[in-house]
C-alpha cells in the first residue's frame, strides 16, 4: 500500500502523518529515507521482497521529490510498491497535479493539507528543543524535516539544540540524558557544521544523521 501526505500546511500534514504512524502495528519495522540518502538499490529491495530480519515493514520517504533523480525513479516504481507486501509512505511538500495523479493511478491513500490562499506559515523552531528534552527521537526527526521544509537555517537549528542541551546541564536536568551524554552532544554539535563544510559534505544530511544517531 502507498500513502501520500502532501501540501504546504506543514503543521496539519505532520499531524495527519503522526496520527497515521500510531495506527501501525507495533511489530512493523519503520525505515526513513530522505533525498540525501536515497539509494535506488535499497528502495528496490524494499518493494521486491521481505527483509532478513522482518516480515513486513514501512518505508517513509521524506522530501525525496526535491531531488529530480529520486522523484523520477519513485514515480516509475509506484506500481511495484502498490503490489508489495510492505507499506510506502511519502511525506512531501506541495506536489504538482500530474504527480498526485500518478499516486491516484496506483491507488495510494492521499492526504492533502493546504494553507488558505495568501497565508504564510511561520515555524517555531523551539519545538525541536522540546523534542530533544523529552528524548523523543521520532518527533525530533519529523520536526527537523518540517523546519527544513520551511527554510529554517542549519545555524538556527543547531543554536536552539545547543542552547537546550546547555540549559539542561546547568539545571541538572538528567531525567532523560546522563550528564556526560549532554556534554558530549554539546561538544560534537559545536563543530559539526564547520567540519562538514570543510570536507565538502552536505550540511543538512550531516545534521540529520547526527540527530538520528545522537540517542
């Protein structure tokens, strides 16, 4: 089955997506793929058969249509995904009508969330700080992608997370993290972007991977 969550009302779209995730059976493995770590061979393995360590899984594609190569590949593979035992979820910004029609053709469950005409949505980046404080890995990733969709800079996101970790250390808030974990997070975060840019590595992918592996 294919599921598509799209539109420019990011808050409503994410809410629908989160509600959908809660309906999934607890034993299903969930894999996340964005435009920076998209790999056609890996995707083919998901729709062509079951994995070695799970019988069925859910694959979540986030903002992959922002990369032309990935978009064209996936649109051409919707038929195979629709026939697969695994589920495929697309979390995307506003798509073209022709792209949505392709999803309709292959019986995707589609949720479109659009802002009223002329209205612009502001993003509260501090929501990532609250997710971090709660050690909520899933929502931290979701809201990171949401912030990226809204054009929030890497520097702003890192600044907010750096502040929250330092604040937790100062207040001795160690309910979800040990003190050494927070200090290590602060230390690595401080040079994450400079090192990535020095090596010519994509900073968005670097920060996203860091957050997913941080805890």
